[in-house]
């Protein structure tokens, strides 16, 4: 029988989502702040350093999309099983997710270590940027291995509402990263001035420390444990559910992440001025979307937990409230971009051409954030909370690869339109798919309790 929520329970929804969202927003803000610090510090090294790191970082962005997809796939199951109170199922799902993340991380690390020049050539044909970016990627390969474990575990912690623990670990990592960046870029405390290589060393060290901290916190925690032995745990039903839910979510995030990286490929072949301007814009956009992504993550976790309790009417009402909060966060995000723009235009050490690009790219992103906010909340938050991960996968295949990416290539290399026109056309992607996403939301086909009973019977195991 489907349960209905009391008015008192409904009134508690905003308090719960605030409690979940605030730490996630702080975590996202710190992440954006670290990226901002990287760009600001590299600003003193030179425009080529900024451009090279921006392009090389696209691989980390794709890899983090993989972690996000696996983590979200695990969260779909874990949030609902947490609402049901089944912690053993959650630990088993974590082990399944770790199998995939560790394998993919190893593949990225091998390529970054042994073929970094080839990886850079995909984004640019500038010999200087290729050389700088290759040295950066080779050292960064270590961080890929660490992130493969840490990011999945932190996703599991968030799914069981241990967002404060997750945020605390990320905060430590980000602050350490910034401190080490300053040491290795500027040569503080007697350290050599290493420039771009220093940024890679700082990132790798901070990620190793984060992974060690995850094991330490897990050892003293009574919640979900981080045990590498969990990768050997087997449960046929949970594996089937994870593949059915996580593979489309992972595919969705890879499709979106690689597609978004293709925008950088397009911009990367339009000159270093366009690349440098886009690097600054990416930082500002990240600052503008921290609240949006926090609402999407927190709302998805909470709605999933409610669905796991089988309170479908409460979940339906909760989703409506999450959407309202998303619209507000999109407005705030756009205002943040506009507020930051004068400072970026004043202090960025770019050429006149790059500064011209920067100004109008930021104006475009002031409204682009609203489309990003709504689509992220609905596809990656609410839909996945109800077990609907396939819609986003199919939606982004058509939107990114049948619309936005071909449009960008045609505009840049066939029609040879100016940089800003190409950038504007690329940034129509979120609004092109928004009507279909809203239609899916109103249909309520995403609303489903996916938990199972008797998971650990002899047959299921």
C-alpha cells in the first residue's frame, strides 16, 4: 500500500533539503574556489599555462563525470535502501560501484602516464600547449587512481545523509590543494617554482591525502565502511539493478561530459585567445552553478529516500518543491555571474581580443545557468531518484551529439563564424532539450520504488 505524508512531514521537507543541500553547496563552492585559485595563480605564469591546464583538465572533468555517473547510479539504489533501512544492501552497492570506478581510473591513469601528448593533440594543434599540458597530465595520473576510490565512497556517504562528513573531507582536500598550489607555483618556503607542474603535484598530493583520510574516517565510523574487499561481494539482484540503473546514468554523464569537452575542442581550434577566455568563463560558471548543483544533489537524495519509504505522494510533492528551489537557484546563479564579471574583466591578464571574448561569454552564461540548473535537477536529481536514468541518457545523446556538437563544428569550421557566434550557438544546448525534460517530469513516469525484499537469500546472492 502506498503511504501518504502528513502535513507536518511535508512542512519538514524544506528543513531537510536545507540540511542536505548546504554542505553540498559549500563543497561545490570550495571546488569552484580551487579551480578559481588555479586560474588566478597561473595568471602569473602566463596565458599559455592557463590555456594548457584548461584543456588538459578536460580529461579530469570527463573522469569526474564518470565518478558522478557511477556515484549517482549507486545513490539511486542507496538512497532508497536507506529509506528502507537496509545498510547491508548499501555496502554491497558500494562494492559494485568501486569495481567499475577503479577499472576506469586505471585506464585513464595509464593513458595520462604513457600517452599524454596524444591526449593533448585531441584538443589543440598548438605545440606549446601540447608540451605544457602533457607534463601536467603525466603527473596528474596519480590523482586519477585515488579519485576512483574516494569519489565513490563520498557519494555513498551523501546518499545516506552523511553530507557533513563528505563535505569535511572535500574541504580538507581543497584547502590543501590551494595551499600546495601556492607553494609550488610561487616557490614558497624554499620550494622550487614549478608552474604548471606544481599544480599537478599539488593536486596529486591532495588527492592521496583525501584517500587516506577516507580510510581513517571509515575505520572509526559506525556508518558505511570503506572496504576494498567489498569489490568481491556478490549479489545477483543488486548487480542487475546497479547495471540497469547505473549504466544509463554513467552513459548519460559520459555522453554529456564528453560532449561538453567537445565544446572545448571546438574552441581550442579557434585560437589561444578563445581558449584563455573560455578558461576564465568556466571558472565563473562553476561559481554560478554551485547552488544549482547542490539543490539537484540534495533534492535527489531526499526524494529517493522518501520513495524508498514508499511515500509516493510525499515524493511527488517534494519534487515540486525541489523544482521551485531550482528556479530560484538559477536566478541567483545568473546574478552571481553578472556580479563577478566586472572583477574578471579588471584583473584578468589577457590580450585585448581575449578580454572581448570574455565579456560576452560571461553575459551568455548569465542566462545559460538557468537551463543548466533545471535540466540537472530534473535529469540527474529527481528522475534518477525514482530510478529513471534512461531518459537522460537518450535525451543527451540527441541533444549533445545530434544537435549541439555538430552545430558547433559546422558553425566553426564550415561556416567559419566568429568565435562569439560559435559560442552562442553551442550554449543553446540546454534550452533545446528543456521542453522534452519538462514533459517527462509532468508525466510522472520517473516515480518508482525500486527496492527489493529478500536480497540476501541464497538464490539472490
